[in-house]
């Protein structure tokens, strides 16, 4: 049943991180020594599409780099589930990047 499938793939909030299936990325340290902050550099807007056709085009070079980090990792299928500041206020300052075992879909928002 769909309820049984839901119980097998869903986990209570906070359990994916301790299980090693998800990371939150708030800062990126570049080789040139600079730090990029998701909160300051992503330039997202709630509800905007993050990657692909119809995605927000950002002019700021740091914002482009932050978007590229998310979108290139999505294109490579590195994570099955990626949430950005475009998703909701709880993700305003970080990317949630998660591997969901046993699924055949990818979500980047």
C-alpha cells in the first residue's frame, strides 16, 4: 500500500542528518581563501525555480557560483533531494542536500 511505502521512505524531522544521509551547507570555503555564504550570496526568492528552464537568472558572480553549486550537483545526480532558500524560510541560510535511498526521482528546489 502507499501508506506502507510512505512509512519505509519517510523519517521524522532531524533523523536524516544523524544517519549520515543529509548535510546542510551554509558556507563554502574557496581555494582563494574567500568564504561564500548561502544567506548572503545565493540571492534566492521564496517560490522561485532554482535550476533548469524558467530558473531565476542571477547577475552577481557569487550568486551565480552558489546556484551553479546546486544545479551542477543536481545535474550530476549527487543528491536526490536539495532544498535552497527558494524552498522555504527555514532554508534561508543553507542548502539541505540529502540522499534518499531507494528512490528513482530527484528534487531540487
